[in-house]
C-alpha cells in the first residue's frame, strides 16, 4: 500500500558523520521545504549533497538533529512507508538485466503496464522506448541494448515516478539531458505537484527552483531565490 502525505520536509539542526569516521559531513543543517515546492541543492563536489539526500529515506541516519517528512520524524515512520513516499533517484542510475518494463516496475508489482507507460511519458523516455522493436519488452543491462547516459537517467526517473512519490529527489539525475529534454521534463514534473529536491550543477536548473540551498563543507552557506544568492 502506498502512503501519501503532503510532501512537507524539514531538517532541524541536522549533523552527520559516517560511522567510524569522526569528520562531520553535515554540520547543523536546517531548512524547510513546503509541500509542492522545488528546492535546488548546489555546492562543490564533496560538500555533502548526496549524503543529505540519503538521510531522508534513512539510508543513513542523522547523528544529531531531526528530519521530518509530512510533519512526522523519519524515525517514527515505518521504513517501507517512508521509502514508498520518497522517490530518490541516485546519481548513478541502477538498471538490472531484464526488460524495460521489469526495470520500471522493480519493487512495485502492483503497477499496471499503462501506469508504467504513463511514468515513462512524464520522464520523457517513452518516445525512445517506442522506437525499440520490442518496445517495453526490450532488454537492458548485460546482453541488452545500450542505453545512453541520458536515457538511463530518464528511465530511473520514470521508475521513481511509478510510485507516485510525495517527495521526488533527483541527485544530479538530469546531468546528461539536453536543454530541450530537460525543460520538457521539468514541465511535466511540475504537474505532479510533488515536493522536489534537485541536486544540480546547472544554474539554469536552479533558476527554475523555488529556492536554492547552497552547501559548503557540510554547512548551509546560502538559502534563497537565485536572484538573492
Ligand atoms: P558530489 O557532487 O561529488 O556528488 P556531494 O556534495 O554529493 O559530492 P557527498 O557524496 O555527500 O558529497 O560526500 C560528502 C563527503 O562524505 C565526501 O568527503 C565523501 O568522501 C564522504 N563520503 C561519502 N560517502 C561516504 C561513505 N559511505 N563513507 C565515508 N565517507 C563518505
């Protein structure tokens, strides 16, 4: 069963260090994303962006501070419900050997083929799939077709959309997309009304966000609209 909530996200004085490593990777991070808002997260490589994202579905747990989704602390959530509600698209798309359809429905046996196709359309990958002779039955991974980096990213985004997440998190997941495709993607994601967190290196992408959070060595060094930073 899918748990929906309003997509509200709050970090309250969150600090984090990896187990067994003393150096703080996140240092007293606080911010709030209102339901339906789009937050761009920027910062140099190694500033803690991916780490911050991984704390939300509890891939790692905060060392100090609190994280709330839908007003409920993440530790209070059932792990499956939490992860169903949060669509995290990792930096490296993970596809396994199997058909495109299997890759899209991975972990969600309840999704019907037309729901998978709908998600693929939103992620701007349906047209590419439709050009393959076997369409959604096309095998990817070992011995399968070679997908481009941008196609893999869009397939990963589609997989996250299948679950209709209340918070969609894209960890640099649009880096390989051309400008036109990326614009079309944002346009269709906007209609989802989900809260979005988007790690990006592209200023153009950040400008389209409601707010930008700037990280430097695990600290928030900026928060606001693009024009204010
Ligand atoms: P990039 O833009 O390169 O993806 P980032 O801002 O996402 O970087 P993180 O991947 O969160 O940064 O890494 C932050 C710091 O945490 C880095 O110094 C990194 O080496 C360290 N780190 C990341 N993962 C682990 C881990 N599993 N164990 C220990 N240290 C880690």
